[in-house]
C-alpha cells in the first residue's frame, strides 16, 4: 500500500474510531432509545440517552449519562457533551428534584463523557466531581491526548464537533484520595470506593483508559460499565498492557455478577438499551468471545508469517480470519488500526515506525 493510501485509510478509520463511539459494536441490534430520551431504568434512576457519531450529519458521539437519587443526594455518572445534551441533563435532574447536593462520577476522561461537567454547578446545591487521577490529563487536553493516535489536525477537528467542552467543575477530587475498599458482587472481587454509606460503589477497572471506573448502585442493583463494553478489544488503553487484560477481567466479573443475581441491570456508555439477566450475560459473553477470538487470530497470523507483515496486511488478514466470523460487530470495525497497535504492544511484537514496514514476533 502506498504511503498516500495508508494515510487516507488511517484517517478515515480514525474519524470513526475517535472518542469511543459504539459504531460497529452494536451487539444488541437496533438501539431501543433515541438521543435525549430520558429512560426510567428503576425507581430514582434515569438514563439520559446519548448517540453514536455521524460525521455525515456533523454529529459527534455523546455517551449516555445516568442519574440516581440516593437519599437526598443526586448522583450523576458522566455528563456527555454538547449544549443540547446539557439541556437533557437539566430535564432529568428536574425529575429527581429536590436534592441537597450533587456528586458527579466520571467513568473516564474522554470528551464524550466529560463535556458538560461544569453543568453540576448550575444546579444550585453543593456539587463535587470525582474522577481518577489517571484521566485528568485527557480530560483537560483532549486534543493533545488524541493527537498521539490521530494527528493534531484531525484530533482538533473531532473535538471541535462538541462545540466547546466544559470539563471543569468548581469542586473536583481525585477518586484515589478516598479510602480504597473491597467489594464482593456475587462472588466476584472488586476494589473501589464506597459513597453514600455504600449505596453507590465506584469500582476500579482501568481497561478502557488507565483511570476508568464503573459504578454499582446497590439499591437498584445496577452496574454501569461506562466504556468497558465499547468493544471486544480496547482501542484506547493508553499504552498499558494492563488495559485489555483489565477490560477482559471486568467483562468476566460483570457477567458472573449478573449470573449470580448480585446485579440485575446493566447499562453503559454507548449501548442505547438497558440490559438485564440473560440478555446482559449474552452481551458480555459475546464481548469476551470476541477478545479471545481476536487474540487467537492475531497470534496465529503472526506465527504463520515469521518473516513479518505490514500492519495494514495484518489487519486485512484478521478481517478475513475464520476466528472472527462470529464476533459482534463483524470482523470489520472502525477500530481495527488502533486495536491492532494495542494488540501488538500487548503481544510483545515490535511495531514498525513506518506503517508499511513489517512487524513480527521477535526472533
Ligand atoms: Zn471512552
């Protein structure tokens, strides 16, 4: 492949891949809910529905937000992005009013989850924002963060589609400054941070990003998985081999927690449905199966080509691999290149500086 065509492919792939939209990963079929819909998930729990990226319409992706009233506290999980979505958050908060204070938990620092953080200071009550220290960098410099994988121009263009990001609430605490505790959900062990006398548990997962957390609401037995479910292999694990492994562990623990009855409902950042019981387990198991299949396919192809392969050729072979035939979202998905660079790093394969030179397991 010529350098020119590599660049155009990489750019078009990157457009879709950026900011973790669920495109191509809609394992649950057509979305059940539409953008801005406020869904009654359980008593005192509302899901404010986001959307996928649609560059044809100039629309950036927006993650779902979850609102929960625990006693007299409004708990908000993620704030999406765009001024339009802030209006939907307002409408949802009104439905849970009155409340005495607000706690915002950011699952991670990507723009489509933190774009309206300052909105919590408009609610007229004391408000605190919690986010992992590991994701502060990306929250505060989206363009700088995404430039490393997309290039600065494209990263800026994509971030501009939000029409401005208000990521800074007046009062922010890094979640790691709270005492870390253990939580067992149906025999699965987690660690994280207990809030509101244990009614809300923030669980450390670190698969999708280095600081990613998920949230368990004890009353409704709801597990909000943020972006740990965006794919069967994480495209944005921030260069840590622990990312994909942490993600897989999260999916497995979540499936077990549902199967045991400790979790009744599962929501996430980019699935526009509420899953429970067997549907949730099947969804999680399809992602787990995809991770295993991808691992098997890449490893087999690299071993069959000891002389090395160019990354685009490796991606093409994985797309056609029989292992990938039943993987959710199909074998082609817009994350291919970013996923592959993470996978090569994870497998200990030296990635070529020039994408057209070859890559292989070291001798
Ligand atoms: Zn994300």
